[in-house]
C-alpha cells in the first residue's frame, strides 16, 4: 500500500507498507522500528508484539513524544494494562492499531508538527 508519493516536508515519513516491509522515504525495513519526525531506529530489538516489555519502551520514552502510535502488525492487538500505565505515568498518550493504520496516522500527525513516535511491527508479526 503506497501512502504518499511526494515528500511532504523536511521530516521522515512512511511511504509504503506491505509484506515486503515498511518503506521510510526510499528505504525498505523488514523488522520492528521506531520513527519520529527526525529519527529512525531500526535496531529496536522486539521479537514480537506479545513480547513487548517496559524495558523495550525506553527508546520510545527517550524520544520524548506527546503521543505514541503502536502498529501491532496485520491485526490490531492491545497493550497489557501494565504497559499502558508506563505511558500514562509519563504523560504520554498512546494508541494501538494495525501497522497500516499507524503508518497513515503517523504521516498525518508528523505533518502537523506533532511530537509523535510510531512503534511499528512488520505485517508478518
């Protein structure tokens, strides 16, 4: 699914997502990743959504977002209550959705100059 053909500004954005991976600007990535307006973290070591822990959220918190979009793969899943509390305690809003939806929403929010981070699982997760 192509999301945007032209670069919308001077920030990172997701151009496409498919079984092949997630395309950020012109490069394809195959594993979980974190993306903000100016930072792409491809070494986010999360084996799967089910194995997400508070320790693995630390790179997200370090980016100091106001909202975090969690792309859960091809199907929507929800965070355990303990992980939701970790966001709440830091005053960070969070939404879980499919990775397709998270990519689309990220592009919109980053274009609005929001401090957003997308934590994206590949579709095959």
